[in-house]
C-alpha cells in the first residue's frame, strides 16, 4: 500500500466501522476471517463452542454481526471444522462464506487452510469466533492502525487485571513493535507477570502472511500451529509487527469455559439493561432480569425483578411487567399490566389490557384493547376482542372471540378431534357460563347466553340461551331411605 503518512493517520483518527474505511481502506481489498473450527474442549459439551449462546445468540453470530458492519458479508469467511455442518446451518442466514478446516491443528493451521479464499485480498482481519464482545468500532480502529503503521502483522492487545490463560505480548522496548507472543503454558515466571495480553484479533498483509506461514512449527505444548508464532516468524524475516492496545479490555474476553460464557452473558445483559434504563425504562434489580439484545421497551414502563424479555419482544409505554414473566417475540401495547408469572410467546397484546397472574399466551394469541386474561388461562391462536374477559382456569385455542364477551371460569374450547383442529367463533357481547365446553367447529351468535356447565356441540343463534346439560334431579329423603 503506497500512501503518505499524513493521509493514513487521518484515517486512523477516523474510527468507526465501515464508514471510516475512508481513503486508506477503501482502495484496498480487505477480508475478515473468523476462526471458528475448534471443538471447545474446556466446555465439555456436545455443542460446538461457537454455537454456545450468550446474550441470547450464538457466540459466532455476535462476531459475524460485528464483522459485517466493517466489510460486506461476501468478504467475511468463517473457518469451521468441528461439527462444521451444524455450524454452517446455524449461520447460513448471515450470508458469510465458509472455509472448512477438516482437521483442527491450531489457529495458524486455520489460516493455512484459508489461503485460497483469502489470496485475492490485500489484508485480512482475523477474529476469534469465541470472543463475541468485539465491536465494529474497535475492528475499524485496529485496521486503521495497521494501515497507518504499514505493518505486516498487527495484533489487538489489552491490559487485563488477571491475564492468566491468555498469550502475553513481548514488546521491543517501549515501542509499538512486538517481538513475540508467548502462550500461557510457555511463559516464564517473569513473563507471567506481563499484563498485556494478545486478544486473538489481528490484521495481516495477505501476501506476507502466505509467504511466511509455512515457517510455523508445531514444537509447542499442544503440538499445534500457533498463529501467534507469526509474530516471531515475521520478526526473523524483518517484517514489521505491531500491537494496538485497546482501552476497552472487556471487549476481548473469550468464552473458553462455562464460567467465562456466563460472565460474558452477564456483561451483555447488563449493558442491555443499562441502555434500556438510559432510554427511560425502570428495571428493578436488573441483575435478576434477562434481556435479549433486540428487545425494545418504551419509556415509563416498569420491569420488576426476575423478568425475561426475549427475542424480538417490543413493549410500549406505561406498562408494568411484574415478576417472573418470560416474554418471547411478543408485542405489547401501552398501559398494559402483566401480573406475575405469565408466559408469552409470539403474542400481541393491545393497549391497557390486563394479563395474569399465571397466564400462558401461546403463539398467535391476540388480546384486544382493555381485555383481561386471568389466572391459569391458556390461549393459542385466538383473537380476544376489545374489553372481553377470560379471567379464570380456561383454555381458548383456535378461537375468534368478539368484543365485550365474558368467558366464565373453567371454559374450554374443544378444538382438536384427534386429527384436525377446528375453530370456535364467539360473537360480540356473548356470555359463556362457567365450566362450559364448546366443541368446535361451533359458533355462538351475537349477545347469546350459554348456561353454566353446558356442552355446546351445535351453533347457538344470536340472542338465544343455550343449555347443554341434563336437568338436575332431586330425590328427597334418599339418604335416610338408603341407610334403613
Ligand atoms: C488464543 C491465542 C492466545 C490469545 C487467546 C485470546 C493461539 C495459539 N493463542 O488462545 O494467544 O490470548 O486466543 O482469546 O492462537 N480455532 C480454529 N482452528 C483450530 C484451533 C482453534 O478455528 O485449529 C479457533 C477456535 O474455535 C477459537 C479460536 O480459534 O474460536 C481461538 O482458539 P482457542 O483454542 O480458543 O485459543 P486460545 O487458547 O483461547
Ligand atoms: Ca479462546
């Protein structure tokens, strides 16, 4: 790359992701390779490491998300190996390319395998599939620093309180230049005290990388090709290796163990809670709440302890979500009260409705404005109209229920005949007495009444009273007669 220093430093100062790719990066072909082939032995899991979830998404999906904000998805390559088919299937929707590292012989080997995919690029940014907190801004800064320094290899380093487990950066004196990276297992007692660690994120000049990568050896504790050894290899070849130290050390955390995964998850959830609070949402005891990254909540809504808001859930203003609710992919309007212990998935709740305690709203439940759904009520694929009430011990499935309807305690829509599902239609203003069963397909017309404990198998016309039960029999004196 030929360019004057002044231009390059301008681009380094101009930080963020793709937009910063100003003069320096835009004339160059830059790829991102994400190392994601490892098994993750330390997790002791059937699931490949990079598919373990933090913040509600697989580790690798977070890294791909950051990468595709720096370069287009077509220039991002995930290097996969262990359970490759499973990883590929899970990440297919992201549109990135895949490189197969059939045998995992180390991080250096991962890049050897990617040679063909990467050889047409000028530079490659290398990320770790198990370090999901990296931001596009930091990747952009690392790239700009690499170009400005005209380096062959640039690594992102960080100063950690506890550097144990990470590779340590050996600098050439106090300069930006790096002599070598020493893996934890190979450190001397003195090197163990170095707090500057290798984050596992790098930028390489592609030609130099592949002209020298064959000089890596497997003479180390794991018998693997370490990508980190490229620092020393380039040093011998008199090529420039520099470290860019990030001030945001938490971004480099890797999820190698269950404990580290939980720590990363906690950090992401907390950041999300902080963002929601900054946007005007009250969250009591945020450490007990689980919020997924894409959740939206409007100001003046209050969230009580032990609430989970998952997936694409969206909540309006002035709602109160009481404790122990798990709400996934649901849309809740304004002024809604969700009492304790409710479970919702793919539900729509209109303004000022009241839900719970202990309601189970399954996919396709649409609850109308001001409607009430109470304790131990299960709904699935239903519309409950404006102001209608189903307050106690009820199952409503595959039903269209109008406005101003009262569903008595213990009502059941019998929607399933063992083979097919059928629909129940209940028109506006209907009153369903307690303990009724409505055997679908069936329709109860506008304003009709159904007497308590009825089994309704035939349509009920508007304005009618339907009784579907046997008449009560009273035998006077029966008990004493029996005991004679
Ligand atoms: C690596 C670095 C270490 C650094 C740390 C930061 C090496 C030798 N060490 O150690 O200096 O401090 O990251 O988190 O690189 N992978 C492959 N193919 C392989 C082996 C690994 O794709 O053959 C992938 C893994 O899936 C993982 C990433 O590379 O996503 C890093 O591998 P990992 O084994 O976690 O390296 P660390 O021991 O963390
Ligand atoms: Ca790691």
